[in-house]
């Protein structure tokens, strides 16, 4: 599982070029948790993917994800990734958590 937490609307959802993004990965399992430390309070968007073949990218076939993908606020995915505004959420000061449900299409 790989995740990216970003404040940069222009680089969402990929956020590879965002030096301020928080990135993390863990072994895939039901109920997996990724912990980001020292996240300043503010508005963020979170993208999570089940990188089944460990190639550090979301594999697609004809534009349809071949691996599980999910976003903060758990929007229903249709054609393409949701907008930053559709998934943005506020991280308060102190500890916080959010649950992302992965969606599989193929």
C-alpha cells in the first residue's frame, strides 16, 4: 500500500513532484495503517493505492485502474481521479485519523 498526503492542489493526485508531500507505504493487509508524523494543521488531500506489483505507480488498462485506489472522503470513482476539492479534508492540531476505502475495478 502506498499513500500520498498533499496540500498542493496542482500536483494532486500524483504528488511525486511535491517536496512537501507526506508519503508512506506499508505491506498490504486488511486494516493496514499508514502513519504520517509531524503533519502541520491544514487542508490536505490523500490518495492511497494498493501497489500489487510494487512498481510505485498505479497500473491501468485503457485508463481503468488495475490496482485498488482510494481517496480521502471516499468519493465514488467514475472516470478519472476526483478533484482536489472533492477529497480535501482538514487535519487539526494533534492526532487525527481518516479511513480510506479502496475501490477495485478490474
